[in-house]
C-alpha cells in the first residue's frame, strides 16, 4: 500500500472511531457510509477494533476436518463456523465481533479444545455456513 493511502486510511479510521464514540454508531458502518471503504479494508478495520484477525472465507474455505469437529446445530446456535485446526486449537469464523469472546469460551467447553475466533464478513460467513452445513428443511 502506498504511504499516502495508508495515512489517509489511518486518518479516516481515527475519525470514524471519534464519530462512533460521539454518536453510538458502529465504527465499521461509519467507515463504509462516511468514507466509502471497500469490504476488505473495512473488515480488517473491524477485526482490528476487536483484537481479531480477518478472514476471507472465499479464499480460505473451511476444511472438512474442521467442519466435522462441530455439529451443525452447535455451529448455528453459536454463530461459529469451524475453519481449521492449528495444532490443538480450533479456529472458527464469526460474523459478529462483539460476541466472539463469549462464543470462544462456550465452544471450548463444548469441544474440549482451545478456540480462537476470526472475523468474516456477514455475506461470506452465511455463504460458507450454507455450503458446510446445508439445511434440509
């Protein structure tokens, strides 16, 4: 990324945080609506705000082995899509950053292994959930 663009994004990010603080709006929505941020930089900024890493589920689809670790009912209940295992840890994608910490705690109890959440866009998360856990309604 060129330095001018990085500086502009840093200024916009700080301004979005100020606007969000003053108005109670979501900083990600401010970045999108006020500054026209594209989806990936927006997701990256939202993940950063919650001390998370972003994931593009189209480029990094869940592994079948990870999906097999979490039954569909549990995945839907907690809003967590297993992406992969990293050593003894299960990596799950969530679309709601605000609930990620509690989801991890609850899933650790269910799975019996450490769980780390990464942030996905709502759109790619829903599409990946539909692919991995097709509903038979």
